[in-house]
């Protein structure tokens, strides 16, 4: 990958808990869905319901004793129920920037070096997220790193003409269908063609499928951020990713790898 240089490279990264921090000063930080769990957008009942859904389904998402196939129906239910709840609450597009500003979400330490370096060397960065696209875009914008080399595949909100959420666009993306989604987007992302070397970053085993749409891939270097339930999941992560980072809240290792290539 180093020999081929930046002209042959593309970076494919998950968003929640991969580009964003999992925790800061001992406190968990929110995913894009959880940023929306703000009383400016939804009522008290829905806040409670969203927390209950998280407490029910997140343990299933990260359970090392279940296979991706076993988790899949639970993930579909979780995402579908939360999206329905958000639609019922008639979320307003013009409130999104404010709830992102009020949230404690943070990009990982060293994020600016990462985003700026890729932009400077014209290396495409595909952010492939089962989170909420409108929210993740706002997080990136508010951190001043929304550069032209960015491509995003995510769950985008569909607002009516008055700016009220009425649906989510396109195929639902959850943590364990990234392979199907990658294949269905493969031809559309022209800027990614002819770049056979991939640096892939993720925090879930489902993220390993994000590069399945890359045609004629030569080298795929995978980096896994293991944030939670470290001891229980370490073995499966080490068996699946090339590099596993344990409770590392920084972009230091991806940045070192990039420095060798560009
Ligand atoms: O960007 P990424 O693909 O990581 O986004 C998905 C993450 O969002 C999942 O890992 C899941 O834990 C989290 N999630 C959430 N609330 C939901 C649905 C998913 O926090 N309602
Ligand atoms: Mg993630």
C-alpha cells in the first residue's frame, strides 16, 4: 500500500464509535441516534422509550455468543422502532444543528489530522454509517472537517415541505447488513473506482463488510476499535481485524498508517 501511494488508496470508515469517541472522562458519549434523544425534539415518553430500546438491543448487538445471523432480526426491530418513534415525534429539520451543538458527541482525538490529511492528498473517505446521516453530517460540519473528498452512505431523513420528518430514505442500514448495502452502492461511487487499496476502520464486526463493494480490491487493511466488553470480545476481534485497538479514544494509529502511505 505504501509503494502504490495515495493515488491507489481509499479509506472506508464507520462513524459512530469509530470516528466519534466512545467515552470521555469516564462518561459514555452519544451515537447519532442518541443525539436525537433530546427534549427539544421528542417528548418525555419517547425519551424513555428510546432508552428502553437501547437497553434491550445494544447488549444483543455486542453479544459475543450470538452470530450476526442471530442478531439481524433484533437489529431490524431496534432501528425500525426508533425510526417510527422519531417520525411520530415530528422532528424538525431546523432543530438538528442545535441538538448536535448541545450534545456531548466528540470526534476522536487527532480527527483533524486524519480528515485534513486525506483531503490534502485527495484520498476519498467513505463514511459508511448505520447511524443518521443528517446528524453525522452536522457533527462533521460543526467540527470544520467537511471536505470535498467525503462520501457518505447512511440513513437519511426525509422531511416534508414544512421541514418535519415524515420518513427515512432508501434501504434501512443497520450494523449487520453493511454487505448488502455496500454491494448496492458499488457502481454509484465513481470516485472510489481504481483505488484497490483500502484502509477500513470500524468498531463492530459488521463493519468488516463495508469494503465488500470494492471491485478488484488488492489490499484491505482493517482496524477495529474495541470500545466495550473488551475481555469478552477480544478474541473474536483479533481473529477478524488486522489491528485491534483496545479502549483507544484517538486516531493515532490510523494517522500513523496514513503517514506511511501518503
Ligand atoms: O455509524 P454506525 O454504523 O456505527 O452507527 C450505528 C450504531 O448506532 C450502532 O452500533 C448502534 O449501537 C447505535 N444505535 C443507537 N441507537 C439506535 C440504533 C443504533 O445508538 N436506535
Ligand atoms: Mg460504529
